[in-house]
């Protein structure tokens, strides 16, 4: 199963960036990469080679692809964008206070 | 030594997680297709239930409309948090903008971008698209304005107050249609039957086009506010 393999590679790349990198923006990128892996997998496993699930008037349609995972993925993309924006905003604020976005060098948050 | 041990430990964790994922996929049953369950119901009866040609829109704004309301609430929460965190600056200092040629070209192109955004929003039940996608296109106009003309231009034309009003109007359209569903049909956000028209026309599919318009306003204004809040500090430092 090729899509499972690609899912594992993408997901582990994101997980690697989340754990090993100390730059906070790279951590956000890793988080988004993990999300993208999940969306890719959900869409690809429900693709049975049918038609796009939109009716055309006056035509008899063949077998549709499953519309439910696509709708769920749309929800997930919107929420992923919102959380990414909020995380980046927090990083901007952190840079104002401590002057760094490296999570090992953050200082001076006690006062 | 300490650092080496840490890296070894993290590598072991990564390999273990990879192996666990691989094991999960080997244990998982095969995808059984659409012959049973909710997907089969939606594909068979979705067009007659909702009147929407696009079944994904039918799922989003009819069967799972309450979930979409929660989704736009998530966007509202993100916008509120970002504006609260970054709310120190009163007026943004303008950037200089790009060259004259870019400004003139954008002046010609902008109405077409807006037209495309409104097309994607209003045809959400007939073709690929919908409120979220079209709203993002509309937010792109505001972002391009900020980059090409400078942020003060965007502030004068579409001030943050206007964007806030637009976002509120979108949310109120969504909620109003939901409450109308209680009055007319007996359930929150149920499809309004008296708005149904012939399938395939622009004004059809009950309340779905109106919810699309509300969501489009909400997402477009919300993303524009997010971008606008984020650039303020940067512009003050750079120019």
C-alpha cells in the first residue's frame, strides 16, 4: 500500500521536526506537516477511482468517491490554519519579550 | 555525552513510533467501499434531500451544519485571541509599496479576483467551492493590497472596524438561518423547505447558498484581520 508508506514518511518527518528542532517556527511547520499527512491519508484511502462527488444534471453518474472524508478534511484544514495562526502569533509575542525563537535559549520569562 | 544520550533516546522513540504506525497499518482491515453506512445514504439520497448538486457541500451545510457552526466558532476564537495578543499598536506605519507598474496592474486585476471569490462562494452548491474556499480568496485581496499598496491603503479602504462588522454579519446570517430553521422546520439549522427551487439553478438547495454567503464573509474578514494584526509590528520596525 503506497499511500500508507507515504503517510508514515510524511508523518515521521513532521514528528522529527517537532521533537528534534529547537526553532519554534520549524516546530509549527512540523505540526502542519503531520496534519497534512493525516489529510492526505484520509483522502487517499477513500479514493476508489470513482467520479468526483458532484452530480451533473441530466447525466447518469457512475460510482462516486466518498464525500464524507472530504468534508471532514475541509473541517480539519480550517482548524489547522486557525491553530497555526495562533501559534505563530504567540511566537511573535515571545520574540518581543525574550528576543529569541529558539526554545533552548528562552530566558527572562519569570518577571 | 549528555547530548549524545538525548539524541540516541529521541532516535529510539522515533523508530519505535514508526514501527508502531507500520504495525497499525498491517493490522487494519481493508476499506470496504461505499455499500453500507452513512456514505451510501448520502450518495443515494443526498440530492433529493437537500437539492445540492455538490454532495460535499450538502454534508457540510445540511447534514453537519451544526459542526460547521462550531468550525466557524473556532475561527472566531483564533481571531479573538490573535487580536487580543497583538493589540498594542494604534495605527500601522505604512510600507512604501511596490513599483508603479505593479500598482496599476493590480488595480486592473482586483475586480476580477473579487468576482472570482464571490463566484466560488455563491456557486458552492453547484460546483467545487463554497464559503470557506471563497472566503480565503477574498482575504487574499486584502493581503495583496497590504503588500502592493502599503498597509495604510488597506487600513483606509477596509478598516479593521469594517472587517469586524463583516465578520459579525456573517456569523449573524449563519445563526439567523439556524433560528429560522427552528421556527419553520422544527430543528436548529435544518434546511428551509420553502426556499427550495428547481435543482441546478443558482437560488436553490434551500438555505445552503445563504449559509455559504455568511461563512464566506466570516472567513474572509477573519483571515484578513489575522493577517492585518500580524504585520503591524513588522512594518513599524522595517520602515
